C-alpha cells in the first residue's frame, strides 16, 4: 500500500467510525420500537457508506416502491451498500452470515432473513418467513446464485426461495424484479478480468485484505440495472422466473463488457 493509499484509508475510516458508533445503536432502538424509520435508516446509512467509499452508482430502470422480491446476481460484500442505498429493503442471507463479525450485526439490524440452504426444511421455513414480510409490503433482496461470483460471469440461479413471491400484499400480488449489478470502472479506468478480484469477493478470499484494498483504493463506478416486474403465476412459476432473471443479468453483464471494451 502506498503512502497516499494509507492516507486515503485513514480518512475513510475517520468518516465511517462515527457513523457506525451512532447508527448501530439508533437502528437497534428503532427495531425494538417497531418504528417505520427502521426501514429507512439503513438506506441512508448505505448512501453515506457508498459516498465515503467513493462508489458512484449508475442506474437503469427503476427500483421497486412496493412489495417486491428482488432477484439479483452477487459479486461482493459491497453489493449490500450499493443495493441497500437504492430503497428501503432487507436482504435474504446465508445462515453463516449471521455469525460474521460486524457484517452479521449489520445484517441483523437490517432485519435480514437468514437461510440454511443445506437443510430443505429450513429453506421451506425461511420461504414462509419471506412471504410474510412480502405480504406486509416489504422489499426483499435475494442473491439467487447462493454465493458471490468473480464478477466476470453469472452463476446458475437457484429457484427455491422465489416461491415466496406467491404472497399477496393487500389485494395486490407481489412482483419479482430482476436486478443486475456490475462494476465497470475503478479510478476512471475500465475494470478488466484481471482487475475484478479488486472488487469481487468470492471463493476463499480473505475479507480483511479485500476490505483494506477498497478503503485505500480510488473511486468505483457500478451499474444497477432494474428489470421489468414479473408476476408469480402458473404461466411463470419459480423456475421460469429464475431462468428469466438469470438471463437478464447475463445480458446486462455482456452489454457492459462490450461497452467498456470499446471505451477509448
């Protein structure tokens, strides 16, 4: 790490620490009180986190405003701040995330639903819990790959939890909205396949060095592409919806790679 990188990391940490020290206990209190602000504060926190980290978001399409199951690809822990800054929402996470230092605390405070994908009965119970949240009018984000990718591809989508979208919010059906997240520039330069591990966090990569590198690094440009809402029905069951959402993400990434390759 260069001296300039160390200074940049120190400045970012100085800006982030007070937000964590103030934001976490306030969010815990709002959750305990059942306040409607408990859904909005995480969005504001993620927006602040994103700005401090120098993450610039470019949006196509429109995020949901009512009950929706968002089905997205997954590249990095940074996805949480990027997506979380777009709307008041909660995430569906793997059960082991609940035990991670700091990230587990943040996930609990944002009222995440934790799923043990290795136990069918646990997955079924989680789907019921997700359906209840959707029926209450909430937006839930599902990373349908079940893990993070290297950012150069989209892994096959799992369809089990998409069935939760059969819920109804009031008299209105819950919609499923595909979302593609793709990181395109770092320090103003196109991100190549070789560079993607600087952003992507996957496999057996250690979290701390990855986190330090992003704190010491320059600005990042990311695209959030929101697809058209889809209704869960007999004509479009969970497997078909998973196939369509996966195809949407693949098409968005292919288009991005083509554009960045042509950039002068």
